[in-house]
């Protein structure tokens, strides 16, 4: 057997059933025609998102108390992400982006916050956002311009966030602000923000290269009153923890982004293999030519290597969440998975286009759309450059090495 799930015998059976559910859901609901239609309209596929929620596909590794699938391993999330994105990248990416960042609320929120905010997201009724980036602070979020000032039992927040996934559609999400600006990253706090509160304006950003079914926007905050109870984790625990919790969460979410790359690479590989078998030149199928064979072999090899790294990193998350793995070591492993998974996607999708020749350049053959959809995976959730810096930092400190 060469099934990656057999590497985890304690979970293999239940994860294979979960994969079957995800696969059947995708077969019933996804098609390239539908993906093109949603992409043209730049619309989030709400109906598909709701159906995925009904099947427990939006948060398999979150306990059922909060609306999740109740799997005891983070690998469950990876299985579903790989499956849905491979089946149809544009639609799979949108569905997996719907609950984006909600794991952070699960990791650090109070019991009350988890029970109030998570179930509607995992039922597929709401999406979620995590707002860190600002126009002047992208990679470097150690000092933010968005400020939260305490007044009585409220915080007054002023500032602006940009490039925020789901901001135009979500009813609520998390936002990182300076509570003590002079302390820089040591004085940042995460707040649960509702988008319909007075003083909040959302502006949708259009004209994205790809991932057009995923709405992205700017959030303007003009003296927005936020109850102190909306400090993530509660005021006592959560005040000035925002920066650290964000990085701790990235150690997990970056493996998710790596899996987006893996799923897109697999989708492109599937198309390229099929095309190479069908398309004839010089009186024979392309796959008979050694240069095409070499391309397909290399693509398959890189995909398998990325998959091994990603699943291994996901397996470590279970121990990381029990504080058994050093956060910097986890950051290095997650960073390696993120950089490698997304670079493999870049290579594989590009070669898939090459194998399609001129047809690969047109939307009808889908690999063109996959290329546009995959490109941002090397930019968000920490650019690949910053992920490499995270790896080198762990090496330098001697907390991790290969
Ligand atoms: C489609 C999309 C969705 C997004 N969703 C979200 C979201 O939901 N929430 C959110 O908060 N943000 C989101 N982002 C923002 C994203 O995380 C940032 O774009 C990213 O962190 C980079 O920041 P920047 O764009 O300001 O680039 P910059 O920080 O200006 O970086 C520009 C270039 O310089 C490099 N660079 C910067 N510093 C260093 C350094 N020290 N060493 C070497 N190279 C360096 C970077 O790697 C990059 O190549 C999204 C972005 C996009 C495009």
C-alpha cells in the first residue's frame, strides 16, 4: 500500500472514511463549469459551503461541542483540504477559506466565546476572518497602527486592516490591535469584532489574480466600541498576548496553506497526466515522449515528497497543541511544509501548463485558472521568505534541525 494515511494506523480507518465523505461530496457538487461560473461572478459559493458544513467537513478536528467533526487529530483537516482542493481548486479553496482563522478562536478563546462563535461557522452559516495586515505593516506586524484604547469596560479601536479574507461576507472575526503601542509586539491584543458594529466600514477589494471566489476586503475602524468581554481569551488571559497567539496559530495554519498548494498541484497533475495520454503528436500520445515522461515523473515525485512532509507536520500538531513540541521547532516544520508545498505547486502547475501547450494558456483547460489560484499561496500566511527566516531562526537557536 502507498496510501499516506497508512502511516498513521491509529487513525487510518476513520480518516479514510472521512476522505470518502469529502470525495463523494466533491463528486456530487463540484465541476469545472461551476467553478468557472463562480469565478466569473467573483462570488463565494454559499450553497456548497452550507452543504460542506452539514457533512462536518468545515472543521473535522474541532470537538463536536463547538460544531466540529470531533476527530482527535489535526490530520483530519489536512485530509479534507487535500481532497476538496484536488477535486476542484477554485471551489475547494473557497470552502476551506470560509472558516479561515476560526481555529485560533478555538485554541485561545474562552468556553463562552467558543460556544457562541464557532458553531454557526462550522454549520456553514457564517464565514470568519483574521485581520492582522495593515497597509504599512504586512510581513512586519511587530508594530501596528491600529490602536485599542481602554475606556471603562470597553476598548475604543481606531485603524485600518487590508487584504482581509472573508471581511466582506463574515459577520465576525478576529482583529489584532495595539493595546500598549510603546510595548510594540508585547503590547498587542486580539479582539472579536462584529462587522455590523457602528464605526466599522468594509470595502471589498476586486481585481485579484486568482482565488476570485474568496472575498477579500479592507476594514476601517473609526472609534469602534468593543466590549472588554470580546478580548480573545478574556481580558485577564488575553491582554497583550495577541502577537504571541498569532504566531502560535500560524504554526498550525501554515500547514493548511501548504495543503492548499498540495491540492492544487494534484489537480494540475491529474489534468496533465490525462492530457498527455489523450493528445497525439507525431502520430502518438504525448506520454510516449521521454521529455514528457520525465516531467510527469518529476511532478509525481515532488508531490509525494510534499505530501509526506505536510502529513508529518500535521501529525506533530497534535503534540504541539499539548505543549509537547517547542513552538519554534513547530514553526520550522510548519514553515518547511508551507514553503515546500507551495513551491511544489508552483512547479507542478507550471509544468502542467507546459504539457498542455497552447491549450494550457486558455481557461477552457483549467490549468490556467489553477496557476492564478495557486500563486498567492507563496504570499499569504507569511510570505515564503518569512517562513524561511522562521526555519533559519530555529536552526540558529538550536531548537530544531533536520
Ligand atoms: C489574497 C490575499 C489574502 C490575504 N488574506 C489575509 C488575511 O486574511 N488576513 C491578513 O491579515 N492578511 C491577509 N493577507 C495579507 C498577506 O498576509 C500579506 O500580503 C503578506 O503578509 C505580505 O505582506 P505585504 O503584502 O505587505 O508585503 P511586504 O511585507 O511589503 O513584503 C514585500 C516583499 O518583501 C519581502 N520581505 C519583507 N520583509 C522581509 C525580510 N525581513 N527579509 C526578506 N524578505 C522580506 C516579502 O517576503 C515580500 O516578498 C492576504 C493577502 C492576499 C494577497
